[in-house]
C-alpha cells in the first residue's frame, strides 16, 4: 500500500468514529426489548468489520524493517 500516512491516519479516525457510533447504537438497542434482533446482529457484524479494517490500516502505518 503506497498511500500517504496522513490519508491512512484520517481514514482510521473516520472508521474509529463510525465504530464508536455503532457501539452507542448497539448499547441503546440492547436495552430496548422491542429492538429488531437481526438489525442488532448486522450492526455488530459491521462493527467487527470496522475493527478489522482499522487493524489493517494501522498495520500499514508500521514501516517494514529490514531483516
């Protein structure tokens, strides 16, 4: 990946914000007995996907060290 580190950091920040927002939504829906369970599962799946994307982007910021 030859992207600019500043662009990657900006993307990570945006993904973290979305991850945090989903966390708040899921927490709110967990207390709602009438919440759609399928929708909650989809939100949780999206949250996990975001976490994976953040981890991949963070690893792209770590420079390769020569062996």
